[in-house]
C-alpha cells in the first residue's frame, strides 16, 4: 500500500466551496494510486460556528475559569464535526469513507489536558479500513489517555496528528494543506514579497516554527523527522508543489541548499519585559533561584533570560504579566515592566560562525530608529526584543536587508 496523509487546516475548510477543493485534492491522490488518510481541523477561524476559538468563547462567556478536562471534551467536537461533514461530501461524490476519532484511530496521549503529548499510535484500525479501500478521515488535534480521558494536543495540533499518523503508517508523504502555497521567508501577512521556499530541512523549518512561523506546528516537524517522512506544505486552492521538508535530498531527487545562511524572519507579539532589581536584602544568587522557581510553580514560562549580579531581565507573555508581577511583589521585589513588546527572530541553520549577521541586524534596525531592547542568540537564531509598534517594520526591514524576497 502507498499511503499518503493529507491534513487540511481550518482555513481550508471554512466554506462549502473550500471543502470541495480540499476533497478534490484527496480524490486526485486516490486516482494516483494512494491509500488516503485525511486529517481535518475544526472548520474556520474565530467567529465561525464550530471553530476552536468559538467553542472556547462559548465557555468563557459563562465564566472565565474553565476546567481543562471539560474544555478538551468540548474542543474534540470541533474536529469531529469537521470530519463528519467532509465524509458526507466524499459520500455524495461516490467515495467510501470511514471517520475514526482520535481514540478509534489509536492516538494515545499523556493526561496533560489542552497540551497532551502523543505517547503511542495504534494504527491497526486505520490500516484495516485502508485495506477495505476506504478513505479514512481522522479529526486532528485529539487523542485519548490510557484511562479513557479525551485530550487535545495544543493549538495548531492537527499538524501533530497528521505527522504522528504519517510516521505510524510509514506514509510516503505527509501533506499539510493550508491557505498559503508553502513556507515563506516571512509571514506573508507582514511581508508581501516573502518568497516561498522550495525545499527546507527539518531543522530549518523546526527553528522557524518554534520562533513563531505559525504555518506548521513544531512538534509535527519533530515527529516527521524521527522517521524521515517527507512533509509537504501546500495550498488547498492552487496547483503548486509547495515546500518540501526533508533531509534526504537524493531519495527525493531534490537539491537541498546547504549554503543558505538565513532561512527566514519570524515574529512573536504580545510579550512583556520584566526587570527585577536584585540589590535587595538577600544575595542575588538565592533570589534568582527563588524567582524562577516561583514562576515555574505558577506555570509561567519565561524567555529572553539575562541574569546579572544586580538585576534579572526576562520576558513573559502579556497574558501572564499580572500574575508574574504579583508573585514577584509578594516576594518583596521591585519589578519594572514594559508590556507590548515583540520578539523578532532571524533564523538560519547555517549562520553559526558567519561574521557580520549581528552587525547587519543592528545596522538595519538602528537605521529605522527601532530600539533593540534585548538580544539573545544561539547557533541557529538571533533574537531581538522590540516594541510591538515596531514589529512589522522590523520584520520588513530585516527581510529586505538579508535579501530574502
Ligand atoms: P491552517 O488553518 O491551515 O492550520 P494556519 O493559520 O495555522 O493555517 O497557518 C497558515 C498561516 O500561517 C498563513 O495564512 C500565514 O499567514 C501564516 N504564516 C506565518 N508565518 C508564515 C511563513 N513563514 N510562511 C507561510 N505562512 C506563514
Ligand atoms: N483546531 C485546533 C486549533 O485551532 C487545531 C488545529 O487547527 O490544528 O488550534
Ligand atoms: Mg495551523
């Protein structure tokens, strides 16, 4: 059996016309001889009747504190509705289908509600249905724990479902169909001239995805990479090849560019910078430990961490600021906050050891009067913290300066 997993995002399923285009992609693959596993997201985006955000709002309108176990039960419904609707459309067009929800598809997760991780996939039932020549439709983003609790895999998690099934079924391809024609050198909503990348390595796309390129979930890339299953990011609405994500250039008869220094620019908005004066009663070392332990206990994730003898600087998500400040003030600390910041990342798997990348970034941002509030770097990424008002300008100017368009 030549198996292909085809995942359609919510933006590709938001109207009857779009759903027909999605279904036609599957029918085309079937005609090519593939056994098709279709993974679907909930239909549409915030405001659409069965979209994930709409379901969340349904509870928030009643009371802001939501029990995560029950939330996951509700969120499972969005993808199930989508799967059954798509199935009906296939049936109308004369194709036999079966819908298998997360549990029936054998997706076993841990019990971290709203952010569950897949522990195991038991694909036997899918394989049996494929052997019966059925198109198998699986609602994405969901799984079941060993004790029978319904879970979800984190926002954007239908990509993760597709990747996990692709690996378990040893698929020839995992196709991620979306509303753009591939992975681009920057978010096309900000940089109109952003270029679609033909081929990228798992590492390159993983870095982009971790740094805010929402086009694919980073965990999906990590899973596909384990078994070297090629991923393709493609448009539901166009006939273009999209972006191939692979390490195996030869096997896929493509050339993977290994001299690309910068792959792309990404951004993450809505971040607050916190500065804490450590010249207090206790010595800084002990305080640092207490600060980060307290924040971790409150489930607040910190980023951009710089620790000096006299102060600690780091960032949290805007939505966590109030909680973080309260915790720190209760410890008797003086906290200075700068809300509404954004993290800009210049990402490139081959930038290590290349002189001048930082100089180019500083030059480009300074020329545009964009204040760099903090920086950090690794061997694949340079991060700059800027004000949110400067975010779009910063992405545009860096994209241009590195000639990515
Ligand atoms: P889906 O509904 O298919 O899951 P998403 O909204 O999750 O779609 O992802 C697709 C969107 O990701 C695109 O509409 C695009 O605006 C955005 N995006 C952000 N960064 C990038 C990038 N580097 N390349 C392509 N798309 C990107
Ligand atoms: N519907 C879920 C979300 O909006 C999962 C997904 O679309 O991938 O996050
Ligand atoms: Mg998505």
